[in-house]
């Protein structure tokens, strides 16, 4: 790792309930019947990835981790009959929080969609017609947040681990160098797959710093990331460029 760790603080970084909802959607789980052992394991793995990457973790993420472990331990205990004759599900409060958060998040998304519709109905005079025509021509693509990026990065590392990562003693590489590398690649190709950033690369330090560099470019608005389909291949493109569908066979 670099001598001065790069602390990640991004607008796309949301709270623990957002991470749990992402995991539930990704695994196609029933929100009313969450397999706590499975979701806790995955949640803790994401926390460990964030810690390893020096991502600045809010305390609420650790509180949620403790809550999940507490629920898991309760479910592992022998069942006992309550006074009223009914056994309380220790997941009940968590499910209620998730449903409320999901409701407000969907409401916020609908408001954003309504705002976009209003913007297209009453466009700005300068160049707005051209922008509206482009918006009509290109179907919307799913936006990519930090959890999707972490998931993709985790898959890259797991795949590369199979051929053994290695480090060179005295190796030094900066985020600025990897930022220049990404910008050169994007300049040549207009857009590229996330996994293409790590093709034939087995040096652990380079892989981690390259990921940091991409996060910094996203924060600065120099590049955009999107998916052609939900949980599909992550595509990196220059800011302001429309995303073309990249074949999964390439």
C-alpha cells in the first residue's frame, strides 16, 4: 500500500441499510425472510474489503455489523416459547427498518424521475433540444454505486488470486500515475470494461491503487460508470459520453 493511505469519501457511499438492500437484491432474497447467517457473512466481507481499502467507515456500519451478529446468535439459540405463546422473530425490527428505508428510497427515486420529466418538458433554451433528442435516442442505463464497484473489485481480486498475486519489494506507484493510465485508456477507447483495467496485472499494489484512482476520477467527475443491465458488466466511459452496449463475449 502507498505510504499515505488514500481515504475514500464519496457521495455514492451510502449507509448500512443501503448495503443490506443491495445484498438482498443481488442474491434475490426475500426481504421478509432474510437468511441472517448468509447475509451477515456477506455484509462482514464487504466491511473487511472497505477496511482493507482504507475506505472511511461511518460508525453506523459497525453498529449494523454488531446488530446482525446479535440477531444471528439469537437465531442459533434453542427456541423458547414466550409467555403469550408466540415466539418473537429477532429479525422483525431489521425487516421493518429495511422496508421503511426501501419505501423512502423508492419515493426519492420517483421524485427524481418526475424532475427529469419536467426538465425534458421545459428544456433550457441553449442546446437543450439536442440533449433531449440524445436522451430520447439512448435508453437509460443502471447507475453504479460504491457497492457495485466493490463487488466487481472483489471478483477481480478473487479471480487473480487463483493465479497468485505478488508484490515487489520497494515497489512504489502513485494514484496520480494510475489516474493518467486510466485517462489514456479511456481516451483511446472512449469506454471500456471495469475488468479491462486489471488485464494481465498480478501486482497487488497496482491493482489496489488502480481501484483508488478510478474512485478519484469518479469523484472528480472525469469518468462515469454504468451497467448495461442490473448487476451486469460495469462500463467506464468519459464524462459526457453516451454508453454503448459492450458485448459480454468480448
